[in-house]
C-alpha cells in the first residue's frame, strides 16, 4: 500500500514540478521518476528541519525536491 501512495505522490509532484519549472509535464513515467526522486531529495532536505505531515505535506515536500532536481539537471545540461 505504501508503494501505491509513493507512486501517487510521485506522479502529482512530478507533474507539478514540470508545470512550475518547465511549463510542461514529462509523461506518466517521467513524472513518477522525477516525483519519487524529488520526494527523496525533499525528505532529506526538509525531514530533519520540520515535520511535513499528511498527504498534502508530502506532495509539497516532493514537489520542492523535484524542482531542485530539475534545476540541477538544467545546470548540468547547460554545461554539456
């Protein structure tokens, strides 16, 4: 059951990050990948700073992490 919620949060966070950062989504697989990795980044950054509770809190945390991930990827792509 936790895997299903992780995927749902990943899809929503990836979609939101794509809309905020780039202006378009990445498709279902791309949204899940960006969202799940973003959730890991967001959890690492914000998990120790303050408690992010509930589904909305997890989505916000994952979206911020996904935006950070997309920003770093854009910096790497710019250099290459």
